[in-house]
C-alpha cells in the first residue's frame, strides 16, 4: 500500500459539480413538465394514466425491446410518456455533465455547424443550451437527425420554449434548428464542428448480434464521416455494462485516429475498466485473464433533481436514487499531443504525480473508504485522506508511488493511500 505523505492530493475537476449548473437552468428543469404541458397537453384522465404509460414504455425500452416498433416515438401516448419522464431525466444528467466538462476544447465558433445524431425531441441540444450560456451568443446551425419527425417537431418547439425562458428581451435566439428525418449514415451537407450522440447507440445495437469491437470500429467510421480534422465528438450512453464496453472500444478508435480524449480519461493507455470480462452476447469468449472486468461509468445522486420528477418516478414505480452514464469526449489533438489525453500532457508523463479519475461509488474497506479509479498505471484502488470529500467523476492528482505498490486481491488494482 502506498501512502502519499509528501504531497496533498489535489482535486483537478469534477464531472457533476451542481454549482456549475446555471441558476436559470435549474429553474427550467424544475418546471419542465409545465413547458411540456403547454405544447403536448394532457387532460386529467390522461394524467392519471401517465405513470402506467411511463412504466409500459420502460418495459418496451428494456425487456420488451424486441417487440417495440422502430418508429415508436411517432405515437402521441409514447411521446408524452417519453418527454415527461425519460427526456426529463436525460436533461438532468446531461445538463450536469455539460456544465462541467471542458467544452472549450471543441473550439466552437460563430457560424459553425453542429450535428445531434439520434436527436429525438432535441434533448442534447436543449441540455447544451441550458448548461452553457456562453454558447447562446454564437450563430450555430444544428442538424438534428432522427427517424421520428414527430419527436423532432416537438423537440424544436420545446427548444424554442426553453430558449425564450432563458433569453433577455433584447437578445435573439441565434441557434438555427434543421430537422433531418434519418439515422446514422444519413447525409448532411456541412461538416460538424461538434457532433453529439446521446443514448443513440444503446438502441442501435440492441438488435445486433455482431461483436461490439466490430460495431465500435464500424460506427466510428460512420461518425467521422460527418466531420473533419477540426471536429469534436461527444458520445453519451447509459451507464450499463454493455454501453460502457462500447464506449471503451469507441475511445480506442478515436485514439487510433490521433485524437485527444478530453474527458473522462486521465490517460491514453489501455482502458483498465473496459468491461472485457463481463458476460453477454457481445463479449469475447477468450478474454485476457488479467482483465479486471470493471466497467467505466459515473454517477451522481438525485437529491438535486426536480421534486416533481422524483414524485412522478415513484408513482410510475421506477424511482431513481442515482443517475448513471458512460461517455467519451474526443477532440482534435495539437500536433505535439497526438495520442495523448488533454488532462495529461507529455510533460506530465515524466512528473512525480498521476491523475486518477474516480469511477465508482464509495467502497467500504475494513476501517476506511476507497474508490476504484482509472489511471495510466492501470486500475487503482484509491483511499482518500481522512476528511477528504471524494465523488464519482472527480479527477484527482496524487503523488506517484515511490515503491512497488501492493495490489487489491479482489480486483488486482494498485492501492494508493
């Protein structure tokens, strides 16, 4: 076990700091159901059925997905349940993430085009508008691609309603929405400066029997056709093992394309939390015996989520205690930093510290609390100093071990205390 006695551990950044979310975004999220009601109204009888509709849609999206219609979002009842529950929760998690990651690396400029693939009711676009007020001053063209024109139409109306609530009277909405009925592979006439996919691949590969490593390479090629050397890619998926495995594989393809991984990775080495040992129809049968089987995901508690949303979740009998996601944010690399992540440059690689990205909930040890973390050293079991607040998603700088470290018997992780 290695103790860092000479240098204090330093919190470099958090993924989910609630204080980074603009106050006006909190207000919009708090009353998002009111905005939906103004555009997709329900009567009292329909409201009474809403929890059942949400629960039914949840079954369709999970255990009954094989029988779900491809264009399910064109149905009014389904779209109502989706926006009032799933979209609302997605806005909660995306706004928290978007307000904390370093979007400056995407270098979005006035006049740029952006693409939102699998846009649905424009959830990601609305989340970005809410969480990054500095982008509202830019003339941006958003190509929002989805197979459901009904969802896209409602999404644009929701976006206009949200933007009207957040703009002062003298300001105009400078974001142009272009709705595109289509899917991954549909042609777009402009190259994107920023491409976002939120929860798209989770649905795309649900019916796939081909291995995830093959799919990651295929979809990576599909994604990069929408961009050029100046394009950044932000892919967010549910924090479940299969999606986390896919994200890890997608990360590898971006690194091979000489891109920087701006978040969440603290290194560009082999992912120590790639989920390779997890069982499932897409997992390799001959996994490396040295793999840990840990999968990369990040979570935050729902205590700051809108109270009305939490009550609706309880009524639908699918309450949440935490919000979980897996993601990768790949940005163009400077020539000297190709193949490296933003957080750890070539100079830092020879330094006396290492960056740890906390990627687990607290783990109760015999007398202390630990966390699994990702690093260029591999998987780490990090034990913070007494009194140090540590959360999933935190990026912590710690002193490099001076001696050969002990390893956790269960996971094989290097122990740093």
